[in-house]
C-alpha cells in the first residue's frame, strides 16, 4: 500500500523540562535541545565504588562468645557496597561478621586471646548500633592487644583475623568522622594482615578483597591514581573474577573501577574494554529480570571516550552533556529533577545521531527517575519520556512495546486542558496539544504498519483535531495529516471519504508555506484512487482525481519539465477518455487536443528534448500518434469528417515518417505499425464507422 507520509515521524521526539515541555513554535518539529542549563564543566572526579564481599565465620557457627547475646551475626553495617556513582562518601566498608570460636578452639587459646575476641565482638555490636566513638575505642584496644599478643606462642591466625578486622573497621569509622589520614593508616595495617591470611587460607580471600578495595577507595579519594592503585585494582578484579560468577554485580563494579582509573591515565582503549564488560554484565542481568546494575555511569564514560576527540557540533554537545550528567549525579545524587533533564538532553542528542540503543537507555533511566520524583509524578514530563521511548522502540521495530509506551504517554491526556481540541490558546496548552498530537500521530503510524487501518485512521484523526485547534486549518502539518488519513481511507475502499481528505490536503498544499507532501508520492496515490474509482464505475470520481494530478503536474517545482509535459499529455488523454465515457464530447475533445499540443511541445522544443534518447523520442511519437487518433475518432463521432480526416492524416504522415527514418537502423515496436494502420483506416470516411 501507499503508506502514510513519514515526514512528521522524524519530528516526534520531545525534550522534557527544565524548560516546560514542548516547542516554542507550534510545529511538529523536534524540540530543540535546551542547552542553557548544560554548562561547560571540567571533568568531575569520578566517584568510587567498592563491593562488600561475603564473609566467612572463623570456627563453628553454633558457639558464640558472651558478647554476642544481642548481636545478629548477619547484621549489616552501612549500605551494601554496590556500585553507586555517588558512593564515594560511603568510605571504607566494615567487615561485619563476628569472630566465633568453637569449644576446642577456645580451649587451645589462652584467656587473653579469648578476651580480645570478646572485646572485638562487643565493638562490632556497638558499631552496628551507630555508637561509633565507643566502637572505635574498642577497635583500638583490640589492635594494640593483637600487636602485643603476636609475639606470644599462641596460634597467630585468629590474632591476624582480629588485627585485619579491627584495623579495617576502625578505618571505616575514622573516615566517616572526617579523618581520612587515620583511615588510610588503619587500612594499610589491615592489608598486611589480610594479605598474609589470604596466602595462608583461601577462606580469607574475600576479606582480603574487601580490605584491598577499601584501600583503593581512599587512595582514589586523595587523588592518587598512579601505578600502585592500578595494580591493586587489577588484583581486586582478578580475585573477584576468580571467586564469583562471571555476571556477578561485584565483578561488574571491579571492571568499572579500573576503567575510570585507566581513563584518568589516558588508557582509553583498555578503559573501554572494561566498560564494555561492565555493560555486558548489566545487560545479562537485566535480561534475567535483575535490574540492580545501573548502566548509565559506564555508558557515560564510554560515550565520552568515543566522542571527546571529534570536532563536529553534535559530538561536542554530547560530551558536554555527559560531563554535566556526571557532575549533576555527583552533586545532586542520581535521583533528581536536574539529572532527569540532562538524561533527556543526552537521549535526544543520541537519537539525532541515530544511536538508538544508547538513546533508549538514557530515556529509560529518565523515566525511572521521573516516576520516583514527587515533583514529576503528575507532570507532563512522564508523558514526554514515554513518547520518546515509544518513538525509539518504533524505530527499532518493537511495535507492540512501542504501543504500550505511547498509551502510557496518553494516560494523563484528560488531566491536561491543553490536550483538548477546543483549547490550545496559550503556550502551555500548545505544548501539551503538541505532545498529545504527536503521540496520536506516532500511534497512527504503528497501526498502519500493523495493518490496523481503522485504528490508524482514528489515531490520525485525533492528532488532526488537536493540531487544527493549535495551528489553524491551513498549516502544512494539517495537509500531511489529511493526506495520511486519505491514504488509509482509500485502503479501506472508502473512496469518497478518501477523495474529500485528499482534496482538503491539496487545498492547504497550494496555499501553505513549507509544503511537506512529496509531489511524486501524492501523484501515485491519486493515480491509485482514480484507478479504484474507475474500477467501481465511478467515472466522475476518477475524473476529479485525475484533474488533481494534472494540477500538481502543472505547478510542480520538484519534477523536471520534460517529465511534467510527458505525464500531463498522457493524463490529458486519459481524462479525454473519461469524459467520453461520461458522454461529455465537448470536454473529451478539448482534453484530447490539449494532449496533442503537449506532445507537440515535447517534439518541437529543443530545450525540452535535446538530452532525450532517440528511442525515447520514438516512444513520444507513438504516444502523439495515439492522441491524434483519439482526437480524430472524437471528431468522427461529432460528425465533423473534415476535421477528423485532417487530424488522422496528420497522424498517418507522422508515423510514416518515423517508420521511414528508422527502417534500416532500429526495429520499431509493432505497436507503431498497428497504430499507423488504425489511423489509415479511420482516415477513410467510409471505413470510419467500421473502425
């Protein structure tokens, strides 16, 4: 079928607030990106992330020391150490499980060692209840006691575990209390114990990874991004890959952390590989329904790396927006209205760059934030974002999913007065009308694609009513919508309704500035309409459609002169036959004469045919002959034999000349010879009735 024009489809994406949604002018063009709120930023310090590793109990779990009476062994201290772009402030993560001894181990250890275990577990209890000062004092006691007992004959594994945990947890509190120097000293001491424990027994490897990750966190915070940090991060990644499943969230975070350090050291190729691994894990978990890994931070860095050396405007704008996003998330947190606005800006730029998959991710994140934010829940911005997601899904061919988002975009239509066709007089109402008109238009395109023509007509009609209320009756967008509706009505065999829609579209088209309808496409559509009318015996409808085509050919600036003359001449002959079928001999004769005249111009005007191939000119001679024969036949029917003989003899002489000129050069099609014989028969008055 002749699918509806898609000239509006490319303009059905919207920028959302900070400035109120919708374009400043009431057109269907894409709302320009509001860049005033995106300022040039220096590269913000990327936030750090660490992952809380699963910990192991030392000894049997069924025997607890006396300080654990009110302490849950699974108590969580602080937020889980997943990747968060704003996770830098969380600081080093504590080791949260107590040290537990079985009876045999208690018997082997002296009283002093058991007492220090009890002190540590008491400190852990206080830590879990946010009694940080008391906990820190007890951690220091444990650390000093371990230092003294390490020179005793007691087995050292338990003491080393206490030393690792007390130093690490003291560092966590010190950092939270604003003493990063003391925290770093504590972590360096914890690392000495953790490395020896991991070398001694594999059950301590997870603890070692956490302590090492904490050290990396503080090193990054103080601006140390040298070889030592990179080496430590590489070790964290190696161990997490070894100890955990390949798609584990902690493995993803390890890839991200090493990537941002490599980016800071201009190791972009290696950084990109780690970022891609992070995104692969995020995508794999998302497919399984696990949305716990945010792809945006890694994707932000990856797109910066890909575009920061490009000089074109769109790439530079994209990099500027991406850095603004990093800055906003770092300062405001990942869930703020400002972050949502920048996500919209980036998604729109990516859409224009045809990077649809990445654009979709940014718009999806924008929607997630808008649904969380109280100030956005009842705002039109949610509808804007749903439209944008639907638009991209439509481009990607996910039609059914796109329909779901378009319908979500329309859920708030009734609550906004500007969405009603009777409104739309102020800027706010025009913005909402523009949005909902666009959503209905996009739905119409999808229903047409799926072959649901009644639903498509309904959607386009709703879009049309909103646009007319907003733009008036004579805007080019209105012509385009009428045309689309006419095409679908024609496919439904509602020919009179289609003809009315096309007539209205063409009426606007002749007077509006900024025509959006392609001449060739409109002509082909009207030709099909004329053919359908003719097949149904509606000669008047076919004639009307043919005259619409003729008007386009005579005024077109898109079609070259030669084609316009040829097609007009052929069409006039068809119109003559239609008038003849209606019994209007006068108009039939007039149209046939005009056809002859236009073919004559094609043959006589050197400016028209100087580049036309000789074989094409012989085809024009044949068509001129056909028009002359038709004209002569009409004169016969009107009982004007002299005029008929003159015209028919003219046709015969012209065809004889063409045959003689190429008799020894090119074999003419047999149709020319047949046409010459028909013309010769009609030229003899006594044979005319028989012919």
